[in-house]
C-alpha cells in the first residue's frame, strides 16, 4: 500500500502549532524562573519591628512592604536547632514523619550521639564529613522543584551548617555547600552530582583561612544609635577577631554575624556563575542559610548589642542578595521566601544578685539516683544506659534480665524522677505516643520514635541543667518563654499583606509550592495559604 502523506501546507501549519504550544508552556508567565529560599536561624519578629527604622530600604523593609508577611509562625513542637526547623519548613511535616528531630540523635547501636544525616557510604568533597539526605524520609520543596523540571533544573543550597544545607538541597538537588569546621573550606558530599568549578577555585585561590586573620567584627553604626542598650555597653564597643591559632575558629566564625557576608558572597557567585533562572523550560532553586542567633562568645553574657548589630548587618546582606537577583533574572521572575527557625536560645545564667529562683540539676546525679531506686526495687543493675538531650535511655538488656517490660520500667522511673528538684515533668515514650492531649501532641511531633529515649525530661524555668558526664561540665540554663518568629514571601503574584494571627509552620512548604504551581512535598500535612 502506498504511504499517505499530509499536504505540505497542512504539515507546516501543524508543526507551527506544536511549536507555539511548546513556547507557551516554556514561557509560562505565571511561574517564576528562580525560587530563592532563605532560612535565618532564630530570627525574631519583635527585633525586626524594633529595629525597623535602622534598616535600609532594600532588605527587610522591602519584604515587609511588598510581600506576604506572617508575623507569628508557630512551629508547634520542641524545635531546638536549625536542622530540625529546616526539615519542617521544607517538608511541611514534623520530626515524627520526617525523621529529623534534631541535628544530633542518640544511636543506641553506637552508644553515642551522631549527626542525624550521617551516612558512612557518602564521601565528602573538601571534607571528611560523611553525610547525605538518606535519613530524611520525606520529599522537600527542592525535590519537588527538581521533579517538576524532570531532573534538568538546577537546585543548590548554601549554609554555614552542613546538615541544614543538605536538607535544603534535598534528595534530588544538584549540590549542597557548607563551611567545614576543620579548615573553613566550602564543602559538600559526593552524594550530589555536582561540585561547581567556581567553588573549587574559591577554595584554592581565595579560601576563608587566608582571610580570617584579617577579619574583625565591630559595631556597624555609632553606639548611640542602638536602641535599648544599657549605658555601660555604650562606652565599650565590641571587637571580635578570628585568629587561626584558635582550633575552634571556624565554628566560632560560623556563629558570628560576619559569616552572613561570606554566605551572601557565595550565593551571588552561584546566581551568576550557574546562570540560575536563565532558562525558560524549568524553575531553578537556590536555598540559603543565615544566622541571627545570639553570639555566645560575648565576654559578659549580655549579647544585646551584638544581636542588634547582627540584625543590621543581616538586613544589608538581604538587600545585597535581592539586588543581585533583580539584576540577574529580575524580581518579577523570582519567588523569594524567608523564614525563621521558630525558636530562640538566649539562655544565660542570671546573676545571683537578682534572686531569681534557680538551682542545678546534675544529670550524673539523676542517673545515679534512678539506678539506685530501680536496683532497690528490682535487683542491682545499671538500668540507665545514657542520658542525652533531656532523654533517658534505659538498658533494655538489663530490663529483660530482671523480667521488666519497657512500659513497667518507664512508668516506675517517671514516677520517681518527677519528684526530684528542678524536674517539672518526666513523660514516658509510651505516654507521648498514645496520649491525645494537645500538649503531648506537640511533643510527639518533635520526636522520632526510631531514635527516641524511654523518658523525656522537662526542667523548671530558671534552673540549670548540668551535664557533668563530660569535662568541663556543660551548663544549660532553662528558659521556656515563647517568641514570635516571621515568614516572608515576595513574588509577582503574591499580594502584599501582613498577617498577625499564628500560622502553623507546616503550611510553609505547601504555600511555597502552590505559588510555584507545582505539587506539595509528599508528606505535607497542611493545605497552603491563599495569597
């Protein structure tokens, strides 16, 4: 049979029509070309409002004025570090689902705390750290961006912290970059397919280690302009240096305001060198980690001046970043979101002269007394395996030897511990997993049952938790005050408005993906906000 062919004029019209459809899809104006996610550790809404008059026009003021501004994001759990918070923000679900309760988790098999993302099968680039996103059980915003682009999109993350960077890059990302604590080089894991050439060149030609000795952190403005600072602080401007003779210099630098400049520098290089947002066929993504945490190396324990200076410097870096995005792809072609991590660690011991009710809870004493109590009741043994992160791990082998069920031992231990001075509550894992009350639900969300201890301790505010199993002892003052933490989203189709009522942090991920017109992460537990 002879082959039938379409008339050339009809064939040409059909091809032109297909080309038109493809161009329409590729240049969908409702989708941005670049999404930039920013997570700022311990950023507070009240400080943003308090310092607003000192900010420039292109940083936080721009986000407040032109974008969606949530003044109180409720993380509804026991968030203690940026790793757990970032996992919640990027997956839309809590630790009991994501598997990320904290930066470190206690591994019973190793009898020691380990990084939550430790992966001994993953080699490092410019680092000996063995990390990967394998232990993150849910997909992330970044993963959904990569899947939407059918694997052809570029997804990068930059943070001082390794595990935060990996969570932001997700499972399907191109690369996660962080500053390692050994030599200050920008590092990554071989899990990802890419390690940008410009980062390699920066490590070799302009490494942080070659510049750190010349860096210093001083007040950015005249001391008289910082509001609410005690008179004695106004006479003594701080000055911090970062000498390479200090073996912890890189970790100290990562907790100081100048690290945000280093992060911004690399982020701007990434936008330009990787041509992020330059294609019409997919959305690229860049995630960035900053810090607004109190600087813990202050000499007198009063870090208010340093904290205000951190906010002012961060405002400048946000402005630099937005300007770079605007000049590269245009803010009309970008979606930017910025979130805090939902907690605030300003705990420092109060001077005894103020007579605030206080005391010390020795963890070594807690372990000793609990072992003595259970030994007297059930037979001599070391029933406590370890105490870590306010959790007591019982030795289940000893429980079996003395014909004790975990539930029995947990209940007995809890009833004894709650009577000790400084301990407010001692909840068993069984109670946490089964009690439907709101208070217990929040705690249940913040733990991973696969790595959780048997008993969870809550201490009285004002008391000091002393981990004297190490030397020197680690002293942690307890504060339970709640602070408001913000979220911003800026984009061409995002209505400028401010919402003051509390909003569940789990809505952030689906809200961002909704603005991108892609599907939510696979474990997202809330519907998106309308914007």
